[in-house]
C-alpha cells in the first residue's frame, strides 16, 4: 500500500519529526480532533474501494444476522455448538460495524476528521469485540473437544448453565481488557500531531503520536494482549490435538467425515483470524510497517467477519438443511 500514501501525508510525517522539538510541553494545547489517513488518498481508487467495501459490509451484516436468525428459529440448532456460533456471528457484526461505516465515510468525504471522544469510543468497542472473539474461538474449540472426545458425556458437561457462563466470561473478559487498555490510553496526551496513519482508531497508531512516553502502554499491550492470545491459541491447540487423535482412532468413516467437517470450519476461521493478528506485532517502526498493519487490520476487521458465515454455513450440512427448510417455508 506504500504507493497509495499521499504526498501531503508524507510531508506531514516529516514535519512531525521536527515539530516536537519546537514546542514547549507546558504551553501545548491538547488536541480534540484527529485525522484518519484511511486506506488511500488516490481519488481514482476511492469510489471503487467504497463500492467494494460497501458490498462486503452489507453481505457481512445480512450473512451474520441471517445466521443468528436461522439458529434462533430452528430447534434442531439449539445446541451448544450453534449457540456459540450465533454469538460469534453477533461479535463479527459488532466488530465490522465498529470499523467499516467510518472507513466508508472517509472514502467519500473530503475531511477525515474524528473527534477524540468518538475515537476513544471506537477503540473501546473494537477492543471489546476483538478480545471477546478470541475467547469465543477458544470456547468453541473446547466445545468441539467435548463433543468428539467425550460424546457420551457431552450433554452432561455442556449444560445450558455452563454455556451461558462461558459466554458471560468471554464478554466480561473482553470488557475488562478494553477498560484496562482504554484507561492506560487516556493517561496519554496528544498535543503535537493529530494524524493517525490508519483507517480507524487503533492502539499502536495512537501510541505513536502521543506527546508523553507510551512505554507503559506498550508493556501493558504486550502483557495483556499477549496473554489473551497465548491462552486462546494454547486452548485451541490442546483441544484440537485431542480431537485429532480421537478422529484418527474412529472406525466410522461417516463419523470421521462429520468431525473433520465441523472442526475444519472452526480451524479455518481460527487461522484466518490469528495469522494477521500475530503478524501485526512483528512488523514495526516504518511507513512500510504501517501499511502492512493496515492490510492485516483490514483482513481481521472487515474480511473475516465477511467470510465466517460462508465458512460455517457451506461446510455444515445442518445449517444448509435448516436454510433450505426456511426458504421453502417463505417461498
């Protein structure tokens, strides 16, 4: 995306490197408005990108809300697996709606301003949804482990009460993590540069333009975000290691096929979600890294919520059968 950076933004970045030396911290005025650079500044690309991402967003909303409606209306889907899948669809809708509308607006507006309170609200909503999704993916892996490795005890272990508790813990963990990150973010002052080199208010671009030392924020980001990702990934890996061994020992080809189908959909979603998320913490410190971050962010905030309903629906016979029944009733 380096070809898409505007000349004026490149100039602004060079000016920012010198301006902080000329301003006394005591006399600085705190900024109340930021400027999001967005995906591109090339006019010839803006309309095309707007149309593409508008279509993706609409399909994302219809697909995820449709999946939720399907699960709610079909008694055959009232089991833990689809309970968590419905909530994953809800979180995907939330995540996409936190980021995409503002991104679309910036593609057709001349001004790309975002007020400080709006920026903080967007970041908080983003942090809650992303963290909750991490926990939900781990919970869904545990659910598959119980279903495949302990099928006779599945209904005894995965009770309605436990499912609700796991869901509440996932959302509570997301909210607590977002509150901690937002609290440390609010201690920073923004007084020199107001240009955020991103298409939404994310933590790293904000830390880069703060006036005071953000070292504690980077440390908290590493500790909390790293711990959550490690916990989620380890839970998923352990669960699917047991699942793999169990599947390989199954004598029923039909049972193996069904297990591979349901687990394959979840593993595809996990890989698509975590690969760009992990890459974001590897490339740092240059404009090229900023552009790579935007690509990775675009993938897990816009593309994955769009793909998840397709992944889970096309690879799941029960969902397809339920959809066919619903369409027959309504036609």
